């Protein structure tokens, strides 16, 4: 029996291009991925069912050691050094002055924000601290560069520089079409409707889908529910799907951040945090999991009041609610709303 006839017996019509790609050793595996339904096996579907590799890059695990002052000092020093190096490269034409060597006149200093007050904040580096007079909204424990005038032992801020996502960041995509569903809650209806989707990222599933699964990924393998693979990971976590780096987390402090930054629009809040290269700078967590060291291609979160999709300097940001989900093609990074 020929390859075409073998697939036709299962109700599957092969396109000529797909027929040329199928290896004899793959036939049984491919046939097992389909129910007894009429289907045309196109290049798109073929690429989807061949894609089921997800690599877990990072998963948050709370430390159980007793915290000592040294732990906190090391924690903030590591954050400062990482973000300071980014700012130094960004301001390569500027002369950066250590805080203990500030002299009257025009200066640029890099430090961590501490002790916010109505008229400014303290800026600290390993050499010392200076009070910075500023009316800008800023977050404690973030690292910034301040350009301004130093006089009467105070730094008068004229401009603030953030580490930010570089404009040179490459927009990564997959070689083949690869739609991925991002949803807050996975229902039976959604699961069946998008059975062809290789990856579903979800924060929670209906009972019966995966025992009230939270914080995970469903890797779809055809239309048979029992064959689907599930990864349940602690938030925040980072995975790579088809070489696309995806950061997943729950924004537990959205209202607090809005108030601190005096921003109501949640899209602008997220962009503001990306500029800081930190999604939650004022909360201490072991290993600083919200510090953005390697820039993700996609950031997926819940916890806000708005659902949206936005692109910022090569990073796609997806916020979901119970009312709205998003289907994203990793090849084009285009999206469509799913309700």
C-alpha cells in the first residue's frame, strides 16, 4: 500500500508538499495524532504536529535558607552591578561619576533609588548616597542614571536614563507557522476549538481538563486529550518554545505600581517596567526573578484589569483576563483575539 492510500484509509488527504516531507519511520506516529475525521494534511498542520518541544529555562523556587544582612546586601549589589553595566554602555559618551566624587557642576551618576520623598529620593551606589531633587515618579530599588547639576551637596535632576530594552534587539520568529494560545483559563470549548495548536499557555484550567491546573503549559499532540503533555511550573517561569523565549508571571501588585508611577493605563505601566528592566523592583524575592537579564521574546501575564497585546522594541506583551485570550503565530508574531 502506498503512502497516500495509507493516509486516505484514516481519512487524511496528503498535500503533495507534505508527502515529500514524510519519512517512512514517521508514518505510524503521524497517523496516531488524528481522530477518524476527514482532514487535509497541509504544510501548516504538518509543522504544528511536528512541534512539541518546550525547554524550561527558569522556574521560580523560593529559598528556604535563613536570610541574613549579607544576603540582602549581595542581592542588591548584584542587581546594581548588572543594571549599572547596561547604563554605562548606553551612556558611553557621558562621564559617569561615583557619588562620593561628585563636584559642583554638571554631573551624571548611576545609583539605586532609596527613601522616596515628595521632593525627590536618595540615590545610592557602593561609594555613598546623595539626595536627588526631582518631581519624576520613580520606584524604590530601581537602578537609574541621573544627569543634572550638583550643588549644595544635592543632585538636581534634569534627566533620568533607564536601562531599557535596546533598539537593536532582534525580533525572533519560528521558521514555520506555529500558533500558540495564551489564555487565563482553559475551558473544554477552547481546548477542542484549538486542538491543532501545539502550545497553550494557561494560568488555570476547568476541572476535568487537568485537575484545576494552575500556572502551566499544555503541549497539544493532535486531537487526543490523553496524549497531551502538561507542564505545571511555579510563577514566574521562563520557557523556550520553538526557540522563542517566553516569560510567564502573575502581576500581583498592579494597583500599587499604578499608584507609585501615577499611571492608569496598564499598557503604559508595562512599558515603564520594561524600560526599568525589572517588573517588580520594590519587592524582595530570592534570586530576583523579575530582573530582566536575558530579554524575552514574549511576556505573558495576568493580574491586571485590562486584556491587551502590544509590541515594545521586539518584545510582545500579552495580558489576559477571563473575557479575552490571544492566539499568536510565532512565525509572524501576529495575533488575533479569542473570546
